[in-house]
C-alpha cells in the first residue's frame, strides 16, 4: 500500500462509509467552528472535507497550520447528514474524521491566495506561477491542454499519420519572424537558429518517402507578445501529406477539429461543413482574413457612390478622387438607438486613429430619407442606390469610413466587431470555423514598395506553369489557406512547390537571386531535385485551440510556464547574464553601450 494515500481526494463516496483511509494533499481552506475544525484537503483530482474535534491533541496544530501546506491525514470516512451534503463536490456526501496527521511540506506566507478568484497582476502570477497553477481554473486549463494533445495523437494515428521529431538546432531563414540564434562553440562565428516551424524538415520527410507525418512541434519566434500569441515559443500540430491536393488536407483537418471541439466543448457549431471564403472576398466583406463569422455584419464597398453628382459629401468625394475608398456597415433596426450610441462609436473610431465614423439612419416620411449628421448630403436617388447595393431597409443605420485602403480595412474590420459587441450580436456558445483560400502569391511591401511573398514562399501557385502571369505577379494566386475560428487564425497551410526550377522563378520575382536561394535553402532545393512527390500540409496552433476550448481570451491562461509581454520568465529569471568564461568559449564579446 502507498504510504501517502489509499485514495485521491475526489474518489471517496458513501460506499466507503466506515472505512479507514489515508489522504494526502494541500490544505485548501479551513473553517473553525470552535469545537470543530473543517479542513478542505485538495490534490490534483479534487477535494475532500476533513474534520477534527477539539479534544484531539493536535487540534491546535491544525488550527494554526498555514494554507497550502501539504499534509497526510489518517481517518475514517463518515456519511454526511442530508442537510450538509455538498452537491458541487464528487466527495460531497462524505467527510473524513481525522485520527492523525503528518506534515509533509510547510508553506510560508502566500503572495496570492490559491482559493481566491481575485485577479492579480501578471507580474505576481508569473513570478509565482507554481502557485497560480494550483488555482482551480488555470489548473483545469492545463489538464485540458494535456487531454487535447492526447486526443490529437490518437486521432492522427487513426488517420494513418506517423509521429516524428525534427531538429531544434537548425539554420537561420530569411522569411517570417526574427530567429532566435544560438552560437556554435565548435564552429566559431557561426550560429544555429531555433526553428520558427519545422517547415523545411517536414517537406524533406515527404521527399524521404514517408506518406503522412505529424508532430506536436515546438516553434520559436523572436516577436512581440499579444493576447493570442506567446513571445518566444509556442506549440503547433504540424502535419504534412504526400500525393494530396488542397481538399485532401481540408478533409483531415475538418474531421479532426470537429471531433476535438465536440469532445472538449458543449458549444454548438455554426457550420458543420466549414465554408471556403476566397481571400479577396474576405477582405471585402469583413476587412480581414480572419473573420468572426458569428458576427452577421458585413462590409460594403460604396466608393462608386461618391462619384455621383447628387452626392454632396465633399470631404469624402475629394478623398475618393485622390485614390481613397469608402466602406460601409449596415446595422438592422437601429434608427431609434439613442444619439449616444452613434456618438460613442464615432469617438471610438477617433481613438483608433481615424477621423471618425460617419453615419446616417434610413427613415421614411413621404419619401425615404437619410437622417443624421451626413444624411443631408445624399439625394433620394443616391439613397435608393445605396439601399440597393447594401440591402439596407427603412429603420436601418449605415456607418461609413473613407481613407486609403489599408486604413479603411483595418478600421472597418474593428468597427464590425465593436458594433456587434455593442448590439450583442455574437453568440458566445458557438464555434464558427471557415477556410480562407486563394491567397495572392505576392503583395507589395508598404514600406519598400517592392514585391514580396504574401504567405509561405514554398507554396505552389495555382494553374499550369506555362500559363502563369510572371509579368504581372500580383495576379498569381497560390494554393495557400488559413483555418479560422471565431476570429482567431488557428493555422496557415499550403500545397507545396516541389519543383526546383519553378521555385527559382518565384523567388526571383521576390528579389532573390538563384545563388541566394541555394545558400538559404540548399537542403530543400537539393532534395527536391531528387524526385519529390506533390505534397502539402498545415500546422494548427495548439495554444490557440486550447484557448478557444477553455473560453479564454489570453493565451497565457492555457500555457504552463509562459513569459510576460517582454519575453521574460519572471519565475526562472530568464533571460539572464552568463559568465565571461561561457562567452569566451563561444567567441562572443558583449559590446557595452
């Protein structure tokens, strides 16, 4: 018999009444009723109420014991009276009468109470993460994460995928985020890079003749933290398949995610079959390539309206003539909303760096008219055209923004979410998945004005090579796709370019010479030259999946030991200084400012 426990703190029931048992765990709560002391003993599995009477010699010891101390108790299971049963607990029908106890681990004064739901600063929570992890909610999140990973592995095996582990020390890549660099002691002046993703390796696995690969892969990117992104490291379900087309990847991922989300959440699906939305359509209707489809609001292009002579909104008309665009959002049955509703949205838009959010309501007197600050600038004919273009009806409201395309898309995408939130249009008990497809192969860099890859540079362009419009590369679309849920991008993926000569041509458009490609991607280019199968894959973010399942808005709530916003581990004091000898061994000198 285990000397520390005969049972865990969640499994005793009235069927154990009268049994002598041993339990070990943390002192979660104490309630002193004078002649009786109640102790809630907690372990990983749950909690059990224990009681001790005043006549016990060690009553005073337990009375003074610090919360979160670890103790072992020996006692007898006793059935609770009907009026004292706690239906919230698995063990709520019983309690343990303590006969003896042993201190296993004393706890000093706590910097944050484990039993409390009170919010604490991120600094305190991360410095004492081992205590934070004892709190019920986050403890459950981490267990959920573990269960999700186990389930994924089981399902991937059923799909015929084989799990491999790819190298952690690899070469630096010019694409994507900043690399974490690791100096080489044996090769002075040279550096390894921690992988941003196993991209090249998983493609090499396909070239090696394996058919289906997956990995719960650690990824490292030196980038800033966000609510949905951890600085430093994260994990993804990395998968790759040979002899597949785009739809084959979709089939596997949809099946997996449907099973996964239905197993670990009670929320319903808005779409059983994930819709496929072309990138251009997503940007037009939602202003973003990661739309929250729980939100029914759509964005409309009204730029042409401001070319009309019977529209007198001169500010917008001048901007349109200079190359700006106009986007609009329709809100149903909102004409009777108080003025504060509209004014607050205008103030919000200004807080986002915009000039504001113009609006009018559609009403009817003898004729249909536009009312509001800018309503007078639109003729009846122009208003009717707007209603035709947007599907707006009498009683609805229209919000407008006019600016350069990038600015308008950013504002209206955020406005769409903001307005939906204000009108309570989002069903929080729903998952809405979708695919974003038909990404452009290239885009223009806003700063350099040069052409660059818009997505993964190793993607296969759509269409036969002989028909590709290399003279107008912005017209080339790729077999690239994203999977999105509730406005959160879970993953990017692509059918890969497995043809070396075509890859050289595509990189050349983005400004890479053949020698540059050979230097940076020599391993992959060389491998593709020895008979490579058509292949493709995707890599859903594990942290984001668990975040959605747990109903959390911050990814640090589902990460075991996360860093703070400055990429610091406050608990382990990382990053930290190293000794001069360590630097010398690596042939590194720290330049003092």
